[in-house]
C-alpha cells in the first residue's frame, strides 16, 4: 500500500521543525531553505514549528538563536511559529482517540520486564523491538493502579511503500516495525505522535527533511491511517558530509549559522546560495539569487547521494558576493569589526575604501583587516614584514618620495603615480623598490591595496605625516 499522492488542487504547505537544543546548524538551515523554496515555487506556505518537547534540553536562548539564524538567512516563515510543547494536550487527545478506535492499547509492562525482553533478544541476536506482550491482553490482567504507556497497534502483515520525492519508491515490511509508545506513563506524548498530530493540524502537505528520518515515516504513517487523515508526501534529503566523505562534524565546518556570520564573516546571500547548491543543481548555474531559486527549485533537482561541505568553496562564493555588494552596506557590516566607534567622517572613508578593499577579500574579517590601516594612530606600529621593507636604503628613498609627493599639484592617482615613477626613474630602480617602503610607511604592513589607492584614501596630510614619521 502506498502513501496518498497530492493533487494539483492541494495548496502546498511545508514546515521546518527544529529542536531548540542548540544553534541552527548548517544541515538544518539547508532543510529550512529547501522547504521555503519548494513552498514559494508552488505558491504555498512555509511554516515553522519549534519542537521543544525535550524540556531538559530545550532552552529559550537556543530558540532565539534558531529564529535569529533563520531571519539572517532570509528564511521567512508564514504566520507565527508553533511551539510543540504547548500542544501536549492535543497530542494526548489523539492518543486517547486511537485507544477508543482500537488502534492503540495500554501496555503495563514494567521497566524490568522490558529490559529482560531486550536482554533475551540481544542473546538471540534478534532485532531489539517491543514484542507486543500487552497487545491483545485485557487491562484487567494488570494490577490495580499499575502504571502504563499507550502504544500504537501497528499493522503486522504486509508492507508499506512510500513514493518518496527524492529517494524514489521505498518499501518496508510491517513485521519490521513495533508498537511504538504514543503516551508515556506520566501521560506525556512522545515525539513520534506529536510530529504527526502537528503536521496534520498545520495542514502540512509535504514533509521535506533529512533522510535520517526516513524510517520514521514508516512508523508515523500508521497514525495517519488509523485517524483517517490525509497523508503528506515525503521527500527525504541526503545528509551533508564533510569534504572527506565522513559524517559532517565541527572539524568540517558543521557550525551554527551564527558562527558563519560572526566568526567567519560570511554574507547571508553567499551561505544561502551555497546551501542551495549543496545537493541541488540547475545545470551549470552556480550564482543563483533567491528569486531565481524560487523560480527554478523543485525536488527533482535534489540528488540521492550525500553532498560534501567544502568551506573553501563557500569562501570563494562569498568573495563573489562581497565584490557584488553595495559599498555602504559592506561598510555597515565591517564597521563593528574594527573595534571602535567610527565618526561620520571615518564611516564615509570606510565606504569610499570598499571599492579597493573588496576585490582582495573573501569575507568580512578580511575586509575589516584590510581597512584597519585607514584608522591607525600615528606613529604607526610597524609589523615584522613591513619593518624588513624599511631596512637598508629604504629611508633614503622615503625622503625622496616625501619631497616628490609634497610637491604634487593635486592628490589624485594619476598625479601620484607620475610622481612616484619619477623618483624610481631618477634612482635607477624599478617601481617596486619605491612602492614597497612607501607601503610599509603608509600602512605598517607588507600588503595593502594598490599604493596609489592607499595614498588617495589617506589624503595628503595623513600620507605625508606617516612617511615623515618613518623618515625620523
């Protein structure tokens, strides 16, 4: 028997349902993105559910981090987020209805009995699953007041086939499934029940999630069928692996999306674009805007094999987005990374510097590092690499450069270029022999944007002052 397919008349509704036990991680962000794009592509809704039933591990800071990460990535959900824990009574109500319909039963097996059952199964090298010992027993056989759980009376004969929109046709024999717990002995619902009830009540038509949940689909479908609810279409996406093919971990870059923003200086557009291409493709297109992604995205483009996360590729893509970004926007992002509050004039200088800084930068950290020379206090602290450029005859060269630049009739790149080249020609040296000590004097570092861009950005007074400091 196969899961019910959707019809063209159905309005697509997807959901992202993270557990708030940590930050929004990179795999979850991709799942959310795919759900959003699929819903938008079909003119449907994208919903958010916070699965906070694990009260010991679910925290408000983690919830806020997930919401913050989604907003940063532009993963805008429709309506208010749903909190699973607040719906516990509704979940229990469905369990009681399943009891009344004969699709669930009370199990009075003690913890000791269940452990003995599992020990025997381990000894016999059998799968560890509940053996149904209370499935057909009368409740009257249990001691008065004995605690119990409510279990689903799962089908035992035949098989179930899911026509997964990513994995294709997948079949599981019902004999491989057990009667899972719906309500614990304290009356609280389990995750497996809550997910089905919430998906039904939220009208979810397509469950798009990681393929580590594929087995859950076969355990959850009997609830839909016992309640005579419409079944969603499933799409189980292969997980993300590291560049070495191993399960993604922190050493591969399995960080919260906040770390990509705060610690690595990645732009949200770049991370979103990278996640889109991580397991989904549209020909040879690499740079894909959100609007274009919505137009193109469908599940047919999702591969069946795990994709490999490559931080270097992400940084290369981020460099593209930095070069294409608005200078004022970049300056606003870079300014807080400089370590001090900028005046209006300093902020304007930072904006004007972006045009020459961003071609050299792969992330916001490199942009901030490249911009730091603009705001350094005289006399500059010279780093080790720059100090080597100021040895030998370098200061003699700086004297000549200072005189030539001071005599410049205007302070533009063309005039400055001509003045420095004349000094090099008069000294019988290549341009680099003048540019390198000049760079060290002006920035305190061995590398910087083009030397004439540096001179122009710093202006006449600051440039001549920095050169004079090193002559002294």
